[in-house]
C-alpha cells in the first residue's frame, strides 16, 4: 500500500526531470547571454578600429593632396626660372653673335742678335726677363744668368767631370734632362750619332732605350777610337769614370771609327734607317759652321716625321767670339726646309747649350 498523500514514483521522476530541464535552460540562457555580450564587445572594437582606420586613411589622403599641391607649386616656380634662364641664354648668344671677332694671335718675337723667331709665349731668350733679388740687392736677366753659367761651366772644365752610369758624359745637366724627355717621347729604335768622343752620350741614350725598347740601337761615328779618347781625355779630369765601352749599356751601341760623311758610312746609315720605324739624329761632332752644315745636309733625310735632329753646342757663337758656329747652319737649314721647325719649347729650362738646336721634322 502507498502511504496516503505520497506521490507516485513516476511523478517524482517527472518532477526531477522538469527541475533539471529548468536548470539546464537557465544555464544555457546565461551562457548564450555571455557569448552575446562578448560578441557585442567585439563588434564595438571592430567599429572603433574601422573608425580609426578611416581617420588614418583620410589623413593620408589629405597629406598626399597637400604634397601634390606643393609639388605643383614647385614645378610652376621651376618653369618660371627656366624661362628666365632661357631668356638670359638667348640674350648672351645674341651678344656673342654681335661681338667683334677675337684679335689675331701676336706675331712671334724676334731675337735680333741671333735673327731667330721665338714663340709669343716662350720664356726662352727673353732678354727683357729680369729676376729681382731684393735681399741680395741684385737685378739680373735670365739671359745673363744662362751665359754666365755656361762661361763658368766651360772655362773651368766642369763638363769633363760629369758622369752617367759611370761613364764620362759631357752633356750639361739641364740638357740631359731635355734629351731624356725627347728620347722617351719619340722612342726612336735607331739613333744615329755624329761624334762619339768618350761615349757618354751613347751610354746615356742606351740607358733610355733600356726603359722603352731593349732592341733599339745607337749607330755612332767618330774619327778616333772611343777607348783612346777615354785614355787621353777622361782619366785626368774624371778619375772615377770608367770607359764607356766597358759598361753594360754599351751592348746597344754600334761604334764605327771614321768620318760619318763618307759614302760608305752614309750608305750604312741609309740601310739601317730603312729598317727602323723611328730615327733620331744627334749631331755632336765638329762645331764649326761648315762641318755642321755638311752634317745637317747629309743626315737630315734619315730623320722620320715627328722625330728630331739635335744639333749640339749652338751656344758657342754667343759664348765666345760670335763666329758662325752651329746656330747659323741651323738657321739656314730651317729657312729652306718648311717641313722642319726649331722646337724652342725644348728650351723651357732657359739654360741650354743647344739653343735653336732642337730641330723637329713635321713630315
């Protein structure tokens, strides 16, 4: 028997189920409410971020617009300046077109004492050039300095004491500098030399050739043996000098004892010159007018265009007795050979024993 007032078991079970359903429903509602609240917060954040992005984009667009306006203004100003410069350029061109032509170049100066033309911008043989030395209470012309130096140098025999690579070299020091400039610039593969004497110049030329062409040669002539010249002329004033033909540089030298102007020796020169690409002639034999004139006439044809015929010791005329030494022969040759000229620029160091002696062939 069921007690009076008691619920049947199925009703209790049903009640429990209903209670559980109500609890579950309540929990579900709270969970969904929390999720809805979270989503609402996210939506608010998205909205806030979108507003910020829109503001940044708007600011960026405004900045770009302002920069475009500034660039446009700069371009306008640049075009205005360009127009102004264009007008200035047109005016300058117009003035240049209306300007008179430039004056012709000045005529070469003339050395009346030697009767030679001097380039307008050449410092050599400018007898008006005076060096002022106030601390020494002196004023002296460069021409006087040059001639006084050579008078001292020659009269005291200082040229006999100078050496090159151990061999006596009679070449004045400043002219030796100029010669190496010429030889290295022209780069002759054959040098024909008239007047070997003790062989110092041949050694000098050989040394230059060793730098630019070890196959280049020197063909040099003298009426006396080079070693005999050394024994008689060198050992006294230059006891430290050695014989030129005993130096290692002599290997490039072909010495011929005899007069270079004989038919046989001229034929030898012609044959050697025909096989060479570039030929330079160095005339340093007898310095009297007749001898130099003959040497020039007989050997100038061997010089190749662009190269030189160097006539040495042309300064002797002014240094001593004004006899017609080498300078007159050079002057007469240039006057009758328009394809040659005196390269006075080679005298830029002013002090030279070979003024007017650097003769260059043009063609």
